[in-house]
C-alpha cells in the first residue's frame, strides 16, 4: 500500500486492511459522521461487496446528546449507510453529563453503548476508525501523564472491551489519506467543532503536533514508537507470566498452602525469590495481584512503584519474628510483608477507606 500521507486508499488496500476480520460473523462499525469513520464505513462497505462471503456489517452512531447538530449528523450517516446498503442504528446517551471529565465520561458511555449494540446484533467485533494521528496524540497524552510501558504502547490493533473485541484497522493510516479517499469519492462528512475546542486536552495537544513534526517527531514516528513499546510490553507480560509460575512453584516446593490465589483468596510471593525478578516484572506482578484482589483497582503505577520501594525498605529492616514488617492498602487490596513472604488479599472494608 502506498505510504504517502495523502494517497487514496484503493479497494485492494482495503482488502488488506480488513483481512483480519473477513471470517467473523458480524461487525459493528462505529461511525460518528466525521471523516475517519465515514471513510471506515465507505471502505468497509466496498470491501464487503467484493467478498463472496463475509461478515454482516452494522453501522452504529452514538448521539451523546451534547451538540444540537448531532441528531442531524446521525441522520446523514444513516442516509449514506442506506446508499451503501448497510443497516444503521443511532443510539443515544441518556446518562447524566458530568461538569468535569466530560470527554472521558462520554467515551466510557460510547463504548458501553457500542458494545451493547454489538451484542444485540450478534456482532463479536466493533471497528473504530482510529488513525495514526490519534495514536500519536494518545502516546503524547500518556507521555505527559508519565505512563509506563503499557500505557505508552497506546492503542492496540485489537483489544477486548465490555465483552466484545474492539478493532482498529486504520491505526497505521494517516487521517489525510482517509480525507483524500473521501474527497476522491466525493463523499461529504461532518466537522465536529469539539475537536478544536481548546478547553479540552486532546485538541490542545493536537495543536502541538505540527511543531513536533517540524522537529522530526511526526505522527508516523510517534505511532512507530507506540508499536515498539507495545512489543516491549508484550515481552514484559510474557516474563511476568513466567515469573508468576516460577514463584508459585517455589511456594509449592516449600509446601506452603495458599499459593493458588483462586482457591485461597490471596496471593503470596516468597520475598527472596520475588526480589530476584527484574523490577519491571515485579511491578507487573504486584499490579496483577492488586487488580485481582483490590476491588478499587487498577492501582496507579506510581503507587505500585512506591509500594515496591516500601517492600524493599521493610525487608531490609532487622526486626525479627512473625510480626508484619509492612501492612498497606492499595486500590482495595491489603499488602503485607510477613515472615519473609508478601501476601496480597482483599482489604477488609475498614482498611480500604484510608487508601
Ligand atoms: N459518536 C460516535 N458514534 C460512533 N462512533 C464514534 C463516535 N465518536 C467516535 N466514534 C468512534 O471512535 C473513533 C475515535 O473517535 P475519537 O478520536 O473522537 O474518540 P476519542 O474520544 O478520542 O476516544 P478514544 O479514546 O477511543 O480515542 C472514531 O473514529 C469512531 O470510529
């Protein structure tokens, strides 16, 4: 596929872009009415038409009830869907609209509504039109927030959310290619002014991108960095799986009950064995256990790092006996270091409050 930022996406390119999903039964296309998702709908419809057998496509638009024009835009999407011979549904977000954190609340509601629409129409997948530019923005946002490797891996090509698979076929495609494709096909799209509203973080970061690109940090490079970090993150996950198995084996060998968290309702690590694991993997192990037993998780990375340091400090102190050397709650989990072992379990409600 030509990798020119403004090149038109051909039917043959689309075949390659959507190939991973040709054998699934039904797909929801998440179509806001903006250029990226209109291109998604148009290209997916054309791809499907050229297949003898393929998934059922259902276009879904979420009306967040936040802008007066949203209902009209949803009707425009419906009209185009009809012309493309695709079923279309508009679903409305009727929930309370918070004064702060509105974009995050709208996003969470949107994914829930899309997942619901997928389930009711028998679709296993939701395709969104996230582009390379969105990926670059996500990476930047997370860099500024000080995320770890997992966060800097940004958006995955496919991930599970609310019980359905969320897939992003355009993650390596530039927005300008999608716009060029629509312009060539003479297909119109909506312009959402929220995308330029400088009251929100994302548009402010988007405005920085041209200056970064001038220094060589264009969306392509940033998205590539996210891919590399995704690769590193996958490797750390595999290492964490191995370390978890190894530590469980140590517990079994020591004939100490309780290593099987599923049965015991808690997780234990022999401190000495745990300390020998690379730090990044130790962080993951703590995160996983806290996630599992802490009802208020996931725990913030910075807090898990602080816990790790506290465990190290506590283990270095010389107080003997079976008294816990450390007892701390995090995200609803109780973490204690006692008798040379780290124990992680759900905190009693009384302790959870003081988190
Ligand atoms: N109102 C909507 N209805 C249906 N799909 C939508 C809607 N808004 C966004 N989407 C889907 O999500 C994709 C990303 O949109 P956008 O970048 O505006 O979302 P975002 O708020 O940044 O969320 P994310 O964190 O998922 O990137 C769109 O290309 C489209 O596929």
